[in-house]
C-alpha cells in the first residue's frame, strides 16, 4: 500500500489503498487547507517529481526538496564524530540523497522543532538503520505517521551529545523545541530555531507567532517563557528554517532585542 504525503504541508501518512480523508496539520488553526482542496501524493509520485538538493548554509550542509514543496523548509546536518544529527526534516528521502548523507558520515539521530517539519522522518530513520527520531511528547497528537523510531521525549531538555541539547520552549506548539550546539560558529555556539523564533527578512531580528499564515502573534507570557529558556545559552548565530534565514553574528543580543521589540509591539 502506498504512503501518502500532504501536498500542502508535507506531512507523511501511513500506507493505505486510498489517501487520507483529511490532514490534521492543515486543519489545525496554525495552518490551512489548500484553496484548491486537500491533495495527497504517493511516495512514488514524490520521488518521480522531486529531488533533494544539498548546499552549504552558513557553514552547515543543508538539504531541501526541489522544486520547492509544501512549506519549503530545509533540514541541516550537524556533523559529530559518530555521525550527523539531522535538525528538522524534509518530506522526501531518495536513494541518491541517502547515499550523499552516508558519504557525509551518516545519521545518528533526527530531531525536529515542531510538527510542521516532521516530514518523512520515518523514511530517513529507516534508511539509516532505525536511528532515533526525537519529537517532543507534548506534540504527539500531531504525529501523522507513527513509527517505532520516534522517541517522544519529555520534560525541558534532552541531550543528544555532550555538545548538542534540545530545549522545549513551547510557544508555536506545546512541545516546540530549539537545538543548542556549543561547537558551532567556531566554538561561539549556535541556536537552531526552525520558526519557533522566525528569523526576519532583515536577518537582524526574530519574531514570534502562534500562526504565521493566519497572522496570529504569540502572546507575552509565551514569549517571556521562550526568552527565559534561551537566556542561559551561549550562542553567536541563529539558524532558521529556510535557506539563508540565519543571523550570522551577534545573535544573542539580536534575540534579546527581538523579545523586547515583540513585547512592546503587542503591549
């Protein structure tokens, strides 16, 4: 039976003879159903129409579905001695892309910021022998394709290595997660935020939204909680969720200034 991927958001669903009747990600108030109606592609259709493109993004190898598909996010490969951590995910895994990642050291784990970027985590995990997929358990209701590799971690932090830590910030989703990598940016540290804190187009600020397409800002209490989680961390760069949506330097000060700006704007 074919596996199905939502054309609008990129969520993958279990195998069935017919496509799902609806997509719970699209029907949630943070997203939207395609104006032309709900549509799904089989995994085989995805592989026939799309490919995975790799490129450097501020010193880290990234990958994205091309031509741009669904939300259009890119994933990043954080290299360590025993393999890469894939941060966030894309809706497709191809044999060629898997071979390329294997040449870069392979995967030892996958971690995702929130349900909009779960994509094809099960396919990527299976391609590397069932590596663990760390999704915060507070968002378990949004897992569209359950899989044994998923680790529904709980609490506020999850160590992936001595240098890589996941932190639950909440906000965009109850289990919304950022990743802190101490060795990034030549040892100055980097914060990987997905769109939990959206890197703005000026690439000097971040913004905080409950829903981006539906223009629902995040409230003051949620933003203050995010700020409290981030405050103890040392970092000089912020990596967002799309090509080049990064803050290259001075990111900790930029983050603090962005919190203050957001709180003043919604006061």
